[in-house]
C-alpha cells in the first residue's frame, strides 16, 4: 500500500511535519501491519501520477502545482519527481510572499511585520477567509466560486486570489523553465474564473518571452491524483 500525506516527507519516507495533520510524524509504516511500502508527500504523489498517466505524460519536464487548502509544488523530469536534497522541494506556498490587500486598498503585513505566504493569499482556505473578512458568508471555496457571476464581492475575491496564485506559479516557471505547467488540487482543478485569472497573471509575470508561451494545463486526474500516485509509488517500491 502507498500513502500520500499533506506534509513534508524526507528521503527515507519519514513524515517530518504535522502542520496539516497534528501528530502525523515519524514512520507511518510502523503504524499498521497492512503492508505500507511507500509514504510520500501528496504533491509529489500527484505529480508522479500526472507524469505517468495524466496530463504530464507527453512532456519531457513539467512543474506541478497543487492548490487546495494549501499550495505546494513539484518538478518532474523524464517521469521522475525531484524531491530535493532533503525532501523539501515542495514549499512554493509556504514562504514569505507579499502583503495582503485591505478592503480599503491598503497593503497589510502580518502583525509580526512579515509578509503573508502564498497559501495565505491564494489557496482555497485563503479565498474563503478573504471573502468573510470583506463581509461575505461562505463555508467553502466552492461556494465563493459559484457566486462569481452575480456577487461582485465574490468576483473581486476570486480574481484577486487567482492573480496572486498566477504570480506564484510564474516564479516557479522563471526558476525552473519547464516544458509545461500543470495545476491540480481541489481548487486548481476547477475551470472558470480562478483558473482564468491565474493563467493571465502567470503569463504576465513570466520573464522570458519563450517561457511565457508555456503550455498551462489543469491536471488530468483531478483530486484523485495523489491517491493514484501513492499507488504507483508503492508498486515501484515493492
């Protein structure tokens, strides 16, 4: 069995963070006798699946970005996902990114003076939080997206989040110069205004003319990509 988790997993398959799932650290293979043979970060598992049987299988290399509750990324070349020297090459959404926009137009930093992370500005969770902060009521990003056509607040929030996500993925393209960019995750897979805003913003913020014409696709396997990738990784590790 393969297991994918929304945490950092090192090169030995040990879960080293519990930011999303408290207490989920260490060697998960010792938690059960079912026969876990591979534990992997969910974004790397999803990228593996897209490279083997999804939208990335036709490209020599691609950058994969997962946008859902959080934001993370992986680079795939010749079907192999690059984990980094410590398994930490997934943290696109976690580092300092920029200020948050107040409803009155002011730029806001965190109370400690740090910039907000990309996750805090452009993920599904961030989209809902921003909508509520501006007076809207919603329980999920899906609700906000569904109101885009008739709710001006929802339209502004979705366009803003998508544009910021586009800046983030543009940075990834600028650094890696992959043959394609594939976006997955619960929010990244959805067609519509968020995706349109993301793509337009990304092309604006990609520096090289040739790279600006990069193929950008939503993932081919949808929200199941990480589970499929975990199975593929387990099969390879038998």
